[in-house]
């Protein structure tokens, strides 16, 4: 596990973007695993800037996102489908037909998870971007999710509902369930780039990097992956 500590969010975003751009330059048909949340927004802004200034093309990539809230359709402004369009896809030359997220309004959640797992089985991520929940979750894999899990329906913890409520009008509007890639789907990626920022993540970062490898802290599984880069600002790294 390589840890890069940066001065602030801006530098973290720039460094992490360089790693992703490198993958796309080496392989224009790369499979890119994307994440949502506040952490990767700056990274995406750097991808857009590079696309505009240097012409890095996403025309041939295929994208797979980690997760989606159950019950929010792609037009809902808090859905992860909407997030990806408005923070990245609308501003680069990706073919929208090649962008994939779990469908949060699929009538049969189990069938939707099976569909997504089949897609991932065919398309190993060249790089998977991750954020980190303050309780150590990755994607929406909450504490005690088995390491061999694949895409599944998740009951969000109170901690996550509270953390994510800042983006909704009220906490009652935060969906209680989500569809998420499992830990096994994340670990299948050839490489992983995680972005983490802020003091509220410091405890989880410490556990992830230095703690016991345990489902109680899902991100600790990354210690077992051969090619992980954690890019974190100094606040997130303050307990290392
Ligand atoms: C959400 C997402 C995760 C994300 C995490 C951290 O619950 N499902 O993929 O990494 O929260 O979000 P943030 O970056 O906003 O702190």
C-alpha cells in the first residue's frame, strides 16, 4: 500500500488525477471504476481540465460505478447517476452508453445485482477510484460486510445516513438502502486509487493503513491488494 500525503484537498485531487490520466493514456480502452462523494469531486475537475487542455480522450473507456441509492432514479439530484453526469460525464467525451451504475429503481434488486456482477465479471477495472467512509466503508460496504461479497443490497448504517444527510434537505430523505459493489468486486481491480480528505477520516485512515485486517473496518482489506495508492491530505493522515 503506497500512501501519498498532500498539503491539502487541491493537491490530493491533482495527484490522484495524474494517476488516472496515466492509466487512460496507456490504455485508451481502460475500464475505469468511479466513486461518488465529496472526496473525488476535485479529482474529476482535474480530469475535465486535462481533457480540455491536453485532449486526453475517454471515447473508448468503459466505466463502472461503485454504488447507487435504492429508490432514487437517474434524474434525482442526489442519485449517483446524476452526480456522475454533472461532475464528470457531461464534460468529457465519454460515450454515455459505456457508463454503468447499479440501477437504484430496478424492480427486482436481486436481478439487478446479478446483472451488475455479470458486467463486472466481464470487465475487470484497470483502476478503481475509492473514497472512504468515516466508519471505514468503501463503496457502501458497511462494517462487517464479508470480504468475499459481490454486488448486493445494503442496509445503510445510522452513521452513514447521518454523514450523507448533509446533501439532502432533511435526514428523512436519505435512502435507507443502496446497491453496492461488494468487496470482492472492488478487490478484483488491477489497481486502486483512494482519495481521502479531512480530520473526520483520520481514525479510519489509521485503521486502514496500520490496523488489523478485519471486516469491522472494510477498508483494511486494501492491505491485501497488490497495487493500492492512498492519496490523502495531511488532516486525513494526521494519525499515521
Ligand atoms: C458515500 C459513498 C462512498 C464514499 C463515502 C465518503 O457513502 N457511498 O463511496 O466514499 O460516502 O464520502 P465523502 O467523500 O463525501 O466523505
